C-alpha cells in the first residue's frame, strides 16, 4: 500500500504561484508512477501531470510551461510548482500513485485562483 499526504493549496490571485507537496509512505523508486490530478466543480477528474519512476514526465497541454513536477527521493516527496495561475486552474488537486497495479490517492487540496 501507499499513503499519500498532500499540502500546499490555497487562494491565490491570477498570475500568482503555489507549490503543492505530496509525501509518499514508501520509496518513490518502488512506485511505478506518481501524478497530480485535478477536479473542478461539476467536471471530471483530469490528469495534470505524471512522472514515472524512471523520470519520464507527461504534462497536460494547458499547463505546459506553467507547471513543473519535481521529486525529492530522500524524503519521498513529489512537488507541483504552479506558476502563472489562471482562474480555470481552480480545482481540488489530488496526488496519485500507481503501485503494484493499484491506484492510490491523497485526500486532495483545494486550489482557488481568484481576484
């Protein structure tokens, strides 16, 4: 199993930045893929970005050039740096892990972009 604990959401003005953190309960090298998803009200959950244990990264087109995923192997933490935030980025952001064929999810953290 994998436990995921997220932090870092909040309220930010358009054009601002936030950094989300996701601490995993086991080594990132043992996890096939880590990712960030988001779900806006009345919309389906969508992939924002994911990273494999080999380091391959896949970004959603709408966040390319604005969002950056990174990881700290020593602390088993994955980060999502979000810059140039837009109101349409408002959503609950979820950290996910794919491990031994199963998907695990964090509790979610709210990101609100509004003036």
